[in-house]
C-alpha cells in the first residue's frame, strides 16, 4: 500500500454489499444499498493536541462502521477507498 494517512485520518475500504437478502431474494445492482461496514486499510499516527500525541483507537485490519456521508471517496489503482478522520468512525465491529 502506497497511501499513508496523515494525522488522525483512516483509510478504509467498503465491504461488499450482500447479493441476496436473508429470505433468499437476489438483489440487482441498482437495489443494493451501499454497506456502512468497512475494513481499515491504513491508519495515520494520531493527532497532536496541547503538545500530546493522541493515539489512534483503530488499527489496520479492524472492521468498522461509518456514517453514510462521511469521509472523501478516492480511487487508487482502480480500487475505491474512503479516507476520513477517526472521529467520523462510529464503532469497531468485534466478532
């Protein structure tokens, strides 16, 4: 990976939308809703506030939830990513 987020930013890759519903109905591409789950690809070092480094709570490989309209979508090497601040993440998914 050649993208290294700065400060308290996180690079995430949206997880794939499900092809079928729980009841077995196959969804077409237009009816699929973009998932709000993603995998953390890269993490910045954290931000400095009042001279102290505030460390990141997420790490590479974590599965996270994020708001529909947060972050900036980018395309790198043909792959879609989202880069956002750590505070825009809603939760870490623990399984």
